[in-house]
C-alpha cells in the first residue's frame, strides 16, 4: 500500500521526535499536520515500509548473559550502550541526556495513540472487519511498547507489592500537552493486558504479512506477560489457546548447519511456521559483528552432541569463541518477535509448576525431538516435578537464546531462591558482577524526561 503524503509527514514527525535532542514525550507536533482518519490511511500508518512498529529495544540483550563483548568490541559501543553492558551505576554520561530505547518505544506508543484517537472519532457502534483490524493492531503495538518499557525501566513484577512499585508513564492519548507521570507497576501491567484483550477481540486470526499482529499473536504476548507476572494459570491458558490454533514445530534436521544463515528469510517468504509475529531488535552493528561479540561459553557446553541447535545457532571463530549466526529472521537481524517454540516452553513451565509432570514433559519432548538429530532423541521420562522444572528452564535458555528473553527471565527467576543467578563480565583483569535482584536490573530514565516531567527516577 502506498503511503500518502500526510502519513509520510506524520511519520517524519514521529521519527524526528524519537531521535532529536529533546525528549519525545515533551515534543510538540505541528498543529497543521494533517492526521489520517480513515481505516485505509491508518493501516498505512501502522504498516509503514520501514516496519517502525516492529523494532524493539537493545538494552535487554546488552545487559543479559547471552552476549559477551571483547575489550575491543566494548570500545565500539557508544554510551549508554557500553554502560548497559557493564551495568554501570552512572548510566548516562554528562553530555547525553536522552535514551534512544525509551524514545523509540514512546514513539510507537504515540503512533498507536494517533490511530486509536482517530478510531474514537469514528463514533461507530459496529466496526467493519478492516476497521476492527486497524484498532486491534494499534492496541497490540501500544501493549508491545509498554511491555518492553516495563522490562527495562520498571522493577521486576511482584504481585504482593505491585501497587507500590513504580511502573512507567501510560500515555493513552496522542495529546502531547498532557503531563507525563509514572503509574504503579500494577496499573502498568493492567494496561498492557487490557490493550491485549482489546487486540484479541478485534484482530483476525491471520494476516497477509507477519509484521501485522494477529489475535494469536496477542494471545502469545498475553501468555508471556502472565508468565512474567507469575500468573501461571493464565499463562498456560493463553499458551494452550495459541497451540490449539497451530503447534507446528520446525524439524531442524531439514536445515543446513553449514549454511551461514540456516533459517529462511521469514519476512520475505514466511517459510517458518513457528513465527507468529515478526519484530527485530533495533540495529546495532556491534551486536551483529562476529569479530567482537561472542556467546557464553558455559551455555555452548550445555548442548549435547546430537542437539542440532548448537551448530545452527552458533559459529566457532578463529579465536575459539562462538558467535551467533542469527535465527528466525533468516538474516543477521536479531529476532524479537513471537514464536511457537517459546509458547510451547511457556506452557511446559506452567504445567510443571502446577505439578502436571507428564503434560509438561509432553510439551518438552514435542519440541526437543525436532531439535535433535533424527532417531537420536530419547524422550525424557522423569517423575519428580522438582527435576522437571529446572530442566524446562534450561531448555528455555538453550532454545530462546538471543531472543531478548534472557534479561526478562533473569529478572523474574531471581525472585525465586532456587533459581537465583549471579552473572558477570570479565573485562581485562576486572570482573564485574550483577547480583540477583540488584537495583541495576532496572535502568534509569533519561535526564531530560526527569527534568521536564519531575517524575521519580529509578535508583541506581
């Protein structure tokens, strides 16, 4: 669909606002801007050619133990990206007052709100399928942006204190003159789930392209959010609804481990039946350079000889380190969307947590038999749930590497004594540790946002 001039102009404002020197939340649009109103133009806004709504922040991967940088590689990262990697307490240098990850997400929120405000102006009692799709997409994209912001700029969710925990600003209108203030974490997650519920009700079950969210994608994201909230019953419920729609798992035996990019370029041909919704991490050349980035060597050792994932996911470099080949994008871009393997592992975890040992193993075995060399996988038969849950979490770690889920898993699992983990960086002779539940698992908000809104800063 060709983007009209007025939509192009609106996107120029959104993109400039997200990257300019002043914080996006305080940017003022041109009042003469001709905002699109009908469903065709609004769909074009949501469906722009640069996949604006399908890009996600990079700080989670940088802070996780999925990735390790050489000393030379670390020097290629500009602040605050290098500081996110090192978990520095002084996150922003004096000359940098903005945060591109924050700006990008709130740009997406603004774009979604432009659409939703236009939808409200329709004042219709009943929508056509096209109108419902537009509204559902906007609700999904707003929820997806809020979700990412909450994983970086709010504390890990704890139900018992969530009403007292600080969440994020919930911008629910395109009116940029309203003052930004932080909601509670309970309100933040309530809003994410509310937006996703609207998406489930309004989106179709399938779309013509994977960059458009579907009802199934909304349910998959709900399963992820409920897992983060430790609401395992609801996470299992929505995982099951997704898997009842489709439970197709790729047979990794059909992929070439010797290939530079073993996985199909899904954005072009959609040849990966596991992908539910397509998004990628905001481009960062350092993270895509095999010469300066490597994967945790301890993780590499957890893959057994007949497990095909090691050879498909990683490449051994001349220096002996392993780099990440890429996965469900089929390119060097890092996939951060929604896929059935994650959903299957979410349901397996939830089943294990409610002591449904055999059902949990059924899910795990269904996945792993397609990940191991043909006729070599022996289905797991454990009786103790105490043994099954750690095994599922280990397989989650191995399957979902570089999917921007590890940071989120570290945050939520550190709340359980049995799964707490210390992660570290070795930079030259210096060892830097990040302890479980350290306040550095919550990133500080950019100085400009704090100074202009007077909202409360995250401690560092």
